[in-house]
């Protein structure tokens, strides 16, 4: 029943509005009824009191010896006078009874309703006993419908009960007022329901529309199509979600592109050495390569095997990093010495390119707290890239600077640099600057990603600056520490 968000929203809104207006109608109806009853009672009380005073004063100055004779002797005049006294409550029924409750006169001239008969003994006794009477009923069948009644006794000669004055008003007028109020509330609630229905429709459509588009896009992503985008309308939370979704789609598309590039690179890097190895071995077995040249080709085969080993090691490193299995042994070591050793290891490549080498260190020994092997891996990879992408005769510099309790390690080279639009992706997985494989024939696009992951695990930072066609400089930081104290004795492994 409630499969859609619209159905849930509209049902919830309708229930809230209906329940709210129902409670409101009940409260307002009750308040109006109570107020009308109090107002009517006050009006009836004033009318009954005025009529009582009029009757008592009239009887006192008359020559009548009996209360009933007084009423009957001037019935028309009394009727007109009590009608005048009730001029602010013209729909009231006023009648006067004798001491036994028999009705003597009523104001049928103004109300058009003649009231005859006798007030029940129980009601009259209650009036006499209490001194007043307040009721809301038919007065034991005296009226056909419910009336609000206020009655007071009439006394003569200083305390003798002569009769009573009853002032009654129909309760239907109050019911009509309550009914009109409730009808008005019902009409208002219907308009509010209609307005809420329209508002909820457009609001939910604005919310659900982008969500449906995101659902369709997600299905496209599952099918491998990452070019779908969700329209961004407005600047609200839904628009922010749509923007974030599109950014995610862009990241997925970029990741898929890099993954495809990585697979192509890895496939090439695996196929090429395996083809070379297989070809040379077949040639040796078949005797195509003479025995005196076999050591040379065996050396080529060994180089290709080492190349395959490096590739497999890199892939294993990625797997371990992603699984969180790689643990880091944090211990002090001399980063300056490590940098010198790595620089020396590239002596042959540096000489081949005739690079102008500079090595700058604030101190001869600079100790850092880090995993020696992991940092060696990072620095070796960055230095290797620096040599590989340097132009012949260009400047190649390694510098170590101590600042703010950290050692900043930088590798600078002059060469093609990195295009500005590709700088944000340098540390992404599978990223490879030279997609044509013109210069980078051995890289897999994972070295800098591993470097970034290792530096992040050390809670440090790594960054790159580059000017296309001019230079490129990678910098990472490590926590500086004091030189460890020398250990006495001989330690063995």
C-alpha cells in the first residue's frame, strides 16, 4: 500500500491534518457550547430577576388579595410588560406559575408559542428547596425539544411563596452555532487538505525525481556505464546529494579508466617479458643461439625475470595495503644516509643522462621516526621517477630540510613535468603520466599510490609541484626525532 514515498507522505500529511482538525473542532465546539450556555444562563438569570421584581412590586401595589387573581386581573398588561423586560432575549419563553406549579401566563404574544400545563412536582420542589433552578432539558415533557431553563420563586408578604418565574431558551440555537462552526472548520480542513495534497505532490516530486534518476544511474553503473549524470536543480540538500552523486560517478568513471589502463599496462608488462623469456629459451633449446652467446641471452632472461618479480611484488604490496595487513615498524633511523645510498644506486642512470646532481641536507645526520623499509621504498620510487623523467643534462636535486619538528624530503628534476590538469590524480591508483609508454616502459602506475598510502599511515603528508615543460618536485614529511643512544655490547640477530 505504501510502496512509494509520495503515498507515505500524503497519507501522513492527511492523517495529521484530519486528526488535528478533528481535535480542533471538538475543542472549539466544546468552548463555544460552554460559552453560549454561560451567556444564555446569565441572560436568563437577569430576565428572570427583572420579571420577579416586576411581579412582586406589581402585586404589592395592587388591590388583589390573591396572587392568582392578580395575574388573571391584568393578564394582557402583564404579558406585554414581561415581553418588554425580555426585549434583549426575544426568543425566550417566559411563564409564571402559582405555588403548585400550574402555569398562569406566558409570553406567547412575542414567541408565538403558548405554554400550558403544570410544572412537575419534582421540578417545582427542587426550585423551592434550592431557591433557584438551572436545567437543560424538556422540563419533564413540558417542551418537545431541549431548553435551557432558569427559574426563581416569587414571594409575597415577607416570605410567603406565591408562585415562580420560569425563563427558558431553546438549546437548538447553541447547537446550530456549534454545527456552523464545525462546518466552517470542515470546509477549512478540506481546503488545507487540498493545499497539502498539491504541496506534497510538488515537494515529493522534487525530491523523488532526482532519487529516481539516481536509481537509474546506479543501475547503469552496475552495468558498467559510468557516463550517466543526474540533473542538479536548485541549491538545497537534494541538489547537494545530486552533486555528490555526480562527483562519485566521475570518480568511478576515472577509476574505471585507470583500472582499464592498469590492466592494459600489467598485461603488457607480463606479456612482453614472458614472450622474450619464452623466445630466448626456445632459441637456446633449439640451438639457434650458439653456446658462446648463451650467457648474454641468459642475462637478458634474468633481467626479464627480475622485472616480473618487481611487478608481482608491487601487486602484492597493493593487496596487503588494501587488506590492511601491512604493518609498519616505527623506529628512529638516519634519513640522510638512506637518501645518499639511494642516490648512489642511481649512479649509472645519472651518468647516462649527464644530470647535474645536487644533494642538500640541513645536517649530516637527520633522524626520523618511521618504518625504514617503507620510507626506502617511497624515496627509491620517487628518485627513480625523477631520474627517468629528467631531461638530459638537467638539474636533479635531493634536499632534506628540518622545519617544525619534521623533516621535509624533496626530489626535484628538470624535465617535461606533469600537466596541470593531471596533478590532482598523481597519487591515484593505476595513474600513469606517460600513457603512451614512450618514456615509462616499466611503471604500473601504482608506485605513487603506494607512497601516498604509506605516508598517510605515518600521519604525514606528500605533495607534488610541477611546471609543464620545466620541472617537477615531490615532497614528503617525516617526524623528526633525536639520535638514538648507542647500545653497549654486541647484538646479534
